[in-house]
C-alpha cells in the first residue's frame, strides 16, 4: 500500500499487534540545499514522524517498539573531542536544526505502550549504495587522496552493524531513548582514504582541496558539508549495553565492502 508520508490512513491497520516499527523516511541530504530541497528535507522527516505517532496512538494493540531515524550530524563540527550521548555538544546550522526538529517531533509523540528509540546514525557504508560508490570511483581514478584538510573525522558504520544494532535494540527491552549508531572509532578523512586505497589496491592518491570539492559538489548536485564536517561521534550507550560490533576497525570493514 502506498503512503504519502504525512497522513494517517488505512495503512495503520498494519501496525496493529506488530513487534516493531522502524521509520527511516526522509529525503536524502545528498543534494544542493536549495529552498525546495530544504523544505522537502524538513517535511519528509517531520510529517512522517508525526503521522506515525498518531497512528500508534490509534492502535488498539500498538507496536511494542518504535525506532526512529535521526542523525549523528546533530553534534557540532569536532576535531578536539569525541561526541557521545551524555556530553556531546549540539551544533548549529541547517542540518543541525533539521535534526533537532526531527527529534522534537518524535519526542512529542506520547506512546505509553510503545518503547521508543532514536538512532543518531553515522554514515552507513554498504556494497550496493550510499557513499561507497562515488568514493571508490574517485579512488580508482587516482583522486583518492585526502579531501580538504583531511583532518576532519568520519563517523562510519558497516551496513551489517546497522542491521545488527536494530536487532540488538529489538531484543533488549530495557533500551530506550537516544543512541549513537556509529562504529566505536571515528577515523580522520586522510586515514579513511588511505584505508580505501589499500582495500582497492590503488597507489595514486591526488588530494582534493576544498575549492575543488566545492566545484565538484556544484557539478554533481550535492554539498561539501557531507565530506568536510568533522563528525567525531562514538556509541557509548550501545557499547555500555553490550553490543558487539562485527566491524569495529575501518580496514577490515573496507576490505569486506570492496571485495566481490
């Protein structure tokens, strides 16, 4: 059944008696931040979250668990310290404001019989989509050197661990609230690109300065924030709760992701 992502309708019957509702809806931020795109980035997140909250409230037997997507980019640009769920410092700007309003929409939904978890997810690395495709292309073209200064941190997560975290949250009923969903060790951009070149067995590594990244972002229709913001986020609450990462080290993760 199709859904417009903002209104409650007959589709809500599918929530009756369900074990888990996972909401990952939201327009991709891999675009230019035009007025239209900004409006869609907001509305696709806020409207769907509010509608799902209303749908749960209408259920006679509501879902046992509601996991709602959020983003690790809610934290400030950080070179100096790691950002966890307890002491992490919220940033500023458009992307952060989206994250704050998104989480606020989720928190406003009262679901007394449904456990709620917000997952502040980092950049998920997968074989068949996401950032790996363009990054591998750049590396194979010899353009896999550092991007910008290269000192900015990259909070990543292997796709298998994303699934693993969702399963872990579902299985452990005491978990609720906000969780950072990233690998335990963020890595500097220059180290990430070095590990990627190693996994692809590429020797040439031409760096991409900020001005060239800005030109490239304009041409392909995206924003340099996705590459240049330093996300130094760590999953303290997940590790405290006992989650064991399948891929906690970048070279092993990239070796698997770059294999055929």
